[in-house]
């Protein structure tokens, strides 16, 4: 594989010259070898062939390099280097496949740019040859395809931007402005963009970020400051005239219940032609449609003063803003140009560029348009990778993103878009780095607030209580900036000790600032060595002058983004905090501390027996989850979170069951999230009181309600869609030639973005004709009609629900049956109409589509609506004949809550309900009456259901001789309804009336446990000392019973003394731990056995900036075994 003609080869100049000399030498040698009569190759052919091979070798680094390069394509055939000039000429702008020359090239280009189905050059060459062999018309060669792609990329899109960071690292970034501009140039996407914050009525659910508080925290001039209607453009802080003849000055634009409105200050007429407006003037809210004439029209039609403006009264001068809006002049906005402010979510993470287990760290940056609805943003199509680098750190790449965002505020293009970053979704370690925070294991471990203290201080009543609450002392961007400046000032004075103390005392530590601190300290030391007589103030001034003269950022570049506070705008992310945090802690605790192999076997049987209809989880692989219980991923914890509480009876304590049940409710009760998180923390306190001091993710839950109020539902700032891009990034990484991976990956992502934009009907400015054009009709139709390409390109079109659509089984397996043999025939009622003919034939369908689109199967639990009432039932049969009917086995959703679960109980109708209330055991409903399916679980705790042999295990689609066991239900009458209206049945209540009393009780229990443990160790030490004394008395040379001299007795005495010394040391350590950590549990209860860390003595006051996802244990004076660090996280760990 080598670049097409005209593309630069990533080698330095000196190497290039030496390669040229070597090329000439090889050509001359080969020409002599090839000059035999029987050789049919022409001289020019040999020369061109060796040029091609040598160029490939240069790309492959075969010269002066022993590195293996997996990205090289060695099997590209000679004919693939030919350029197909016969179809690469002028492209018909009116053609159906424009801008591609024909359908074949279009399909080949699409195939080469499928994000999750990447092809190497060799594979792509074989595909083209295969198509040509089948007689497909206009099949290009590989080089011809590459040339077409290069021309399309140049015409439709921009090349990645080369960036050299302030540390000298080089990487490439795709233009964010172009990425967002393409959304406005795409009719399908542009129609969904929301540019204004929205106010909703009390009680109305908040589902989007623009309905939450975050956008409203921006000043009106930092949001979209205008809107247009036809040729009129209404700006804030500019005079406008309403339809009723009232003059107003719009202060801000906002949506109210879906209608664009404006807060306006009313302007009155004074004597003469003067206008009057003061702070006392009325402020009203009007619909934007009430504005009739904009400022430009008023200037042209009304009387103005000598300066060309309106005449205002003297009292108005302090209130009336400068007109026209200063942004028009600052940004050079033309009269016919709109200005929009777009919110951009910036995500960054470190991921491996290799498919294998060998870690190859890249910092990957992705963005998405935050002005799109949340449901739309969950599509892969709208997640854009803009940068990756092996060399540049997170602050360096974020500095490039910052520069692009700020450039839109000063140099917007014709489209006039300003980009803002309202939030920074990421995992917890990355968010700590973005917030200039030292890390989650520091004395002050929270990036959002100042909760914390030393290890001993954290066990005090006040700090332990505050850990369960969001601290009122919040961090801020201004505070972080001041602390970093002070650290730089201290560095110019050579005071590293005070800097370290600042890191420990505040938790503020920035990687960029640390680099310049090291440089400033080196400068200070150099001057001090050269001029010992110079005072510290003199040296500090000189170092400060040198530091100010250095180019680049001196601190976190995110602190310079308008309206962004990295400490508060890094929302708590549910994937890493709840699923990979809370749920993982519970699962690990139960598996390592509580469950035996028999318990795990029973749990596996229960999980495998569970009815998952109505749950949005994949099929449960219980045996796999037990076998690899310490290596589960997010999808497994998502399943366990919804199912574990139903299956842990008899294998956990009441306190542990309460903890598991509390975790299950975390993902549902957003309205009562404060109570839910408080109950969860209280449940953790009952099981493991000091866990919250060790795991910062538990404390972060207290900040989740605030983040939801500011950013909307937690699913809106979830990072799962970004995490899914890792596979796409790796596919691009492994196919790079590894010489310029950042450039190659950026180019490939730009190419994929081009194909997505063209196929979805997006417009672009054709450079030759200077016209806005879009792809041909046939090209645009692909994304509409072809579900295969839709799925591979990450595009999910709106789906129309076809209620009542059924799926029938094979007629050979399930033939039609007569009406009289169906359950419906026995429960038919006159209100349903005429009874079907007894001899009519009916098919039994497998599935049917409900009103909301759920695919309902036989024996699924559903809610149906009949006669205005909701009915709970289990699908008994789906009949298809002259009409479609569904027979439901009816159940009653009672007001009784289950004693243990607190969920509504469902049962069959009782005798009186059947006889008096005329409630039938079965009912027949129409397909349009089936509303949705739900999750109903059998009450196995009440029925004491036990495992029983249920059949043979299947392997390779065949039955084996091995038996499998599943839970056999003892009855079919008692069920539990997990989630359903009315909400009063599932309203959360605090787990404990007085959580503080509970915490103190738990602390007393922990202290009693610790005291008992210390006493037991003292007793064992005393027993061991007594045994050692008795053994010594029997040894040679000591009076005793034995009197004999044997090696065996000597060894026994030595062993007894060794055990006594160990017991005494353990007792002494326990006493020291009790004295130093009052109220704490013993170390074995605090730590996971595989998550321990070697900590130097006396480090309880030291800071720690290691990774939160690594689940560190608290630091004590006890020496522990070294912790294993996953290679993916090594890049983030730093020593202190």
C-alpha cells in the first residue's frame, strides 16, 4: 500500500534523498540483470515496477528499520496501479449518482467507507476484481477508486488540520466547524436542530438538555442572539416594532412550551420623536411572531438623529444598549446572514489502537451536535471522531479543540456559527484531568466539591456525614485558575515543597501547569547555580519574565472556553459511575465475601430460568457470568441491575438484600433520585460502613441530582455512544501504515463523514460552479431504501409502528386449527360481535406488534386497554383468520405491595371477583388494544421454588447427555409487577428515618468488630507465646520432661517461636490500627483482595492522582501487596 499520486510520503528529507540514490542504484543493477534475450519485460516496465516496490518499501520503513508494519499491503496486483481514465472524466451534475461518475464507483466508495466493516487494500482489490469478473460495468481499479475518492474529498470537504502543540507534538484534527456546518447543510438533520433554551410548565417532564438549566446559565448574548423570519432578522438589544404598534427591545429569545418567545423591554414615546426606556420599564414575554419590523427597517423608515440612530431621552441613556448589536460589527455579520450558537459535546478518552491485547495508547477526541434531540444523538451517525494521537496528551489535543471553538467567536464564516461546549462527558479519571483535579484517591477526591481530608480526618463524624451529601463548597473555574497561577508563582521561587502541599491541601493539579512548573524550577535552579548571591525575589522576577515569554498555554486550556466550568460541567456519567461503579462494587463484594460455589451455582440457575420478556436486556448467559464473574462488562451489569434483586433470597443477609434492591432502583426513580441515592448510600453503610470513603463513585452519586437538573436526564450525557466508536477507531488504526497514524485516521474519518453526508442528502458548495449542490436522486435513495447500508452507516430512520402485524410459523409445524378448538371460543362475548363460524380455520401466530411497537410473543405479559380501562394479562394465543384476535389470561394488579421487594403483587381473579364483578379468567381483545409488554416475575421467594432437571444441554445445536437444571415454579398464581402505574405503588420512601443515627450505629458496630478482632489477636499472641515457652522447656539444656536432645524438638521450638513472633506482630499492628483509625474497620473489610496498593510509610497526608476505575483501597500504614495496573490506564497514572 502506498499513497496515490500527489500525496506526500511521510519521510524526512534526508531519508528521502538517500532513498532516491538507492533507487537509482537498484534500477541500474536490475536493468543489467534484466538485459537477457529471454526476458520479455520492457526496460520501462522494469523501472516502473521497481519504483513502485521501492515506494512501498519506503512507506513500510524497510530502509534502516526492523519494525514490523501490519498496515502494509503486499498483495496489491500490478493492474491495480492503473488509473481508469475512461470513466474518471467529467461527472454529469444532473446524473442520478452525482457526484460519483457511475453506480459502480459509488457502491465501491460506500463499501470502502463503512465504519464497522473496514476493508484493507488487498481485500478491496479482490472485491473489485470479483465484480469485474462477474461482468459488472465500469468497475474501477483500486488506484482509480483512490483517485476518485481524493477528488471527491477535495471538492466536498476539507483536509484535516495539522496542529503542533505547545509541547512540540504533532497531530491532526478534523475541522469541527465544518462538521457542525454539515448538519445545517443537511435538510434531514437541520430540521431537528434546536437553538434556543426552552421553559416548560411545572410537572412537564424534562427530556432534553435545552429544557434543563445548563443553557440558561449562559448570558443572552452568549446564546443565539437573533432569529429570522423571511428577510427580517430580529436581534437582542435592538429596537423592534410589534404588530400592535408597540416598540420593544428584545432581551433574550426562549421557547415556551414549544413556541419561540422573547423577553422584551417595552419602549414608550416621549415628547417629540424621542423614545424612552429605563430599568423601570415593563418587561414582558411575547411570542416571537408578534415582532413585525426589525431594526434595519426601522432605521430606514423612522426619523433618526445626526448619527443615524434613534433619539432617546436623557434618562434612557444608561439603559438602552448600543445599537445595532455589537456582534454584527465584531463578527462582520452581513445583513443577509444569520448567527447561530451551537452547543457541542466534546468527549475524550484513551483507547488502544490495536485489536490485540498489546496496548497502543491513543488519545481520541469525539464530538456531537448538542442541539439535536437526545434520541437522535444515540445514533452512531451523529458521533464524529475528530482527532487521535499517540503522542499528544489530553490537554494538548483539548487546546486544539479550544482554539477551534474560540475562533468561531471572532472569525465565523458566511454561515455565522458560534460553537460552545456546555459539558464534557467522559469517564471519571478523564473528567478529573479535564477539571485540573489530582485524582479520585487524593485527600480531597471529588472534582466537583471540596469534601475530603486525611485518612484519619475522613473517619470523623462531620466528614463522614458530609460524604453522603453534595458539599456546599463547590470548586469553580476561577478558583482553579487562581490556584494554578499561585503554583506557577511558587515555581518561579523554587518552592516545590509548598506546591506539593498545595496539591495535597486543595486537590488542584494540572498536567499542563506541572510541565511549566518543572521548567520554571529548572530555570530557577540554573540561575541560582550561576549567581548564588542573587536574591529569591530577583531570580523569581527573571524566571517569571522567561515564563511569560514562552509560547503556549500555561494551564488547562479548557479554563479559557467561554461559559465552561470544567469542575461543574463534567456531569456524573451513569455508565462508569452506576453500572461500572456501584453495581460492580456490589457484585464484587457478594462474590468475594459472601457467596460460596454452591450459592453461585444456585444463582446461575435462577438467572437462567428468568423470564426476560418485557426487559430490554440480551439473553442471559448465567454460566458465563459466573465463570468470568471478575471480568464482566457494562451489558452484564445492566442485566444484573435489573434482575439480581429477584434471585438472591436465601443467599444473602437482609442488609445485603436491601443494598441490592436499592441499586436496582437507581436507574428508574429520577424524580426521587435524591431519596434513591440516599437509600443506596445508607444500604452501603449497613453492609460496609467505610466503603464510601474508599470509592469516590459513591460520593459522586450525591452530585447526580444537580447534574440532571442542569443537563437533563442522565441518559443524555451517557458516554456509551462514544465508547462504541472505539471499535471504529481501531479498525482505522490497524489499517494505517503507522508512519502518520493521526493524519491517516483523521483522513479516514473525514472520508466516512463525506459518504454519510452525501448519502443523507446533505448540500455542499461546488468549488467550480460556486453553487450549493447535493447528491443525485439514486444516491440519496440508498440511505432511505436499503436497511443494510442504513445499519452499517449508523443511520436509524423514523420507524412507523404497524400495530397488529403478526409473524406466522411454518404451516407444516403448526397447521391451522378450527375455531372450536381455540381458547377464545370458550370466552367469546356478545359485545365482541358475531361469533366466528365453528368450522372456520385459524392460524396461531408467534408474535404481534403492540401499539407502541413492542413485539409481543406468546406467554408475554402485556397491558391492554378495553372500555377505557387498563387490563393486565398474559398472552395465551394470537389468532389469525378472518380477523386477528388476541386471547389474554387475565390477572389483577393489586394495591398490595410485596413484603420484601416493595413492588405491586399480581394474581389471578378470585372467586368473588369472577362471580360478582364479572371478571373473566380469559378475555379476547383486538390487536389495537394491546398497548405494551411489561416485566412480570414469579414470586419464587413466596413459593420456595427449587431447581429441577429441565432437559438436556444443547451444544453445537445438538442435545448432549448432560442435564441442565432450571427453577421449577411451585405455583402459577403469585407474581410481582416490577414497574407500572399508578406511581403511588412504587413511590420511594427514605430507607431510614434518621440516617445519621444509622451511620453512628454502623460505626459503633464497626468499632466493636475492630475491638473484638484486636482482642482475638492478643489472645492468639498470648497462646502462641505460651506454646513457645512450653516447647522451649522441653528442649535440650532446659529442665523439663523430655530431657532428650533431638533435631525434631529443636525445629519445633523454632517454629513455635516464629509463630509467636508473627502473632505478636499482628496484635501490635491491630492495636496501632485501632489507635490511628478510630472508628474504622480492619483492612480486610475495606479492600478487595485483588485491588491493593503498596503505600509508603507516613503517606496518609500525601496526595494521590490515580485512576478511579481501578478501585483503590484507602491508604494506611499497613504494608500491602502491589496493585496490578491495567495497561490501558497506565498512561494516566503518575507518581507524586
